[in-house]
C-alpha cells in the first residue's frame, strides 16, 4: 500500500495521518520508507519531518531512523492548558457579540455530530467537534487563535481521539455537553457558559488513567503496570510506512 501526494503537500498529509492515529505512536521508519510510501522526493520528505519534529510529532533517533512520537502526558497537559486559557476568553467575547443565526448553525452542527456518532466514525466526529468549537473563534473574530491551537496542540488532539476510543459513551457525552453549552450561550448566561465549558474541556483529565490502562504502550514514561487491554488495537491503525503493509 502506498499513498501518492504532491511533493509540497507531504507535510500536511503525513501530519494528518499522525494526528488521526493512522500511524501508530512508537512506529519506526526511514526516510526511504517515507518517500516510497508517500511517493515523494527525499528533499520534501525530509523538510516535512523537520517541521513535524518541531511540533513534537516525530522523533529523530540516531542509528534507528525516525519514530512517530509517543504521547507525552506532560506535553498534552500543557497543550490542554493553552487551549483552555485561550478559549475561555474567546467564549467570553463570543457571548457578548454573537448573532442569533449562529445558534441555528451550532444546532445543525450538533445534528451532524449525532449522525457521525451513530455511524461510529471517531475521526470524523473529532473533526466535527473541532469545527463546532471553531465557530466560537470565528464569532469572536479570533480565528487566528484557533489556527495556532490546531498547530500547537496536536498531541492533545491525539489524546482526545484515544479518549473517544476508550469510552463507548464519549461521543454521546460530548454531544450532550455541546447541547448544554449552546443552550447556555443562547440565554447569554455567562456563568453557565463557563461552567459548561470547563466541564467539557476538563473531562479528558479524568479519563487519563483509563486511557493509560488501555493504550499505555502508546505513551512515553509509563510504568510497566500500565498495559494495553485490547490486543486487537492494530486493526484501527490503518497505515504502516515501513514495508507498506497493513
């Protein structure tokens, strides 16, 4: 199996495969593997890896090649802190300036999330979740801040996807939290908005131990007592750069 991409686009395609867990954290590959799999030249392939290394998504290991970076709990917590700090202010600004038509748009997005939940589409649901939150940044005229978060908080995004895969009810809980948040926004009830927002973003912290029990081998610096419970996890990691296998 191989993927064909334009040379200049290998960064975005590879990054998307990493943050959507199509490439397994901890997997090793060489620059030759990368170029053959994505059908790109060595120069754009190496440039993509340098950018991804700066984002903490790949790790260069002398004599071993390149590794899809394992998840780092400290970095994830810092990324979550960045997003929460920015988005709290965005929500305050949004409540003071949104138009009623935005509420209808948010409600339509929640209906889309229900369809994705019903279909069991974890990756599609997470994309829809991100688009839902982007509406608040757009309404507060802070979309640049959302772009910064998307770029700098990609490890936190991988953690969010694992959280969905760990808890069968995670998508349903997210939808309900979105409903409560939109209802509070519609009433312009700032106290309730901030309460709903805090609950929504902090929930992943309470799931941390459960995630580690199931996916401990995907994290760095995790004790030997933490182990993966699901031996069939590999079926959800669709790509293998090395050897082009499944």
